[in-house]
C-alpha cells in the first residue's frame, strides 16, 4: 500500500482502494492531498489491472471538507478562487473522466467539499449512521467542487437548493430516498460491503462500463439526437472488445461470462 500526503493507494483483485488518510482531521482536504488524490485517480485510470475504484476515508468520518486551518487568516477571494480552480476542479474532472466505476464508501459525515467529492463518485454506499452535509452556507459560502452540478442532477433544482441553503445533515436513509445514496449498510459492515460491491463491478466488462458512464454523464446535457449519435459511436467501440465477444459466446453457450476487462 502506497501513501502520499494523506492518500493511501492499494490494488487488490481488480479494485483500487483510495483512502483519505488524515483521520485526526476527519480527512479534511489540503491542496497537497487533492493533488495526490488526482494522481491516484489518474493512476487507477491507466492501470489495466484496475477495473473498479473505491474511495474511502480513514477513521470516523469520510471527509470534513476543506481544511480551513491551512490559512493563517481569512483567505482572500483570489486565494479561494485559486484553490477551487487549481486543486478541486482537476480532481473532480478526473473522477468523472475515469473510464471505470467509482464507489464512495461513506462513514461518519461527508461535509462541504467532502460531500462534493462523494457526489462526484458514480455510486455511493453509506453506513446507516452516516450523513451528507452541504455545510457551505453555514459559513457564508456557496457550494463548490461540483456540488451544485451533482446535487441538482441527482435530486432536481428545488430539492438541491433546499439542501444547499439549509446547511443541515442529510441522513443515510434520507439520502437513499432522494437518490443521493445507492445503498446503506451497517456501520461495521461498510468497508467489507463496499469492497465486495467494487469487486463485483471489477468482474464486469470494464470498457462497456466506462462507455456507459461517458454516455450517461452527457445524457442530460445534450439533445436526444446528439445522444443517439454518441451511443452509436460508443456502441461501435464496445462491440470491438474481447469482453463483447466473450459475452456473446457465453450467451450462446448458456454459461456465465468471464470478462477480462478488454
């Protein structure tokens, strides 16, 4: 297991586990952490042995958001803008562009930019006592790190705006009801259940899962005509893979397919 500036990275059976590792600060994010998080995501993207990614937090919380203690005083507006554009923007985009499924395993609280990070993942599993907190308005800020985009896509404008301005915790159960979480589980079972889910996805046809992600991220932003053309292009790519050939062969032979990720 490799560690870089508060980020742990390990690969096992096709799953890359990226762990935010500052438990003493509830995994609050620093510029260095974000740089190494982006590097870990990029590494997972280019490693053929990786077919699914799991992002977790060490200790009692997923991520408390931006570590405000890095500032000696109230940051200047230009400093805030620079951090969002230089460190958060490329990290969030790297997650969205990663052609492999990404699961966030959320324990404790995912707050502020930590909630943004969780929402940037493709799938979320939460411990039953975990929560999401759009904490920005509680300190007089607007959402960042993609929170407004992801939240609105997931729950619609009115609910997204309510969650953002209320500054209140959204419980795991409520998150599941709203579609902010895909699954909830017992706190003691979170790590195992999240990894097992990622492992199952790692056995699926990796290229097809990545192409599906690319299509769905654009689906609500483009016209139906544009998406139909995009689907044709992506389907052509998928049909050229070894996993597609294996899927067809398994179907005709009436057996479970053995996908290799190619």
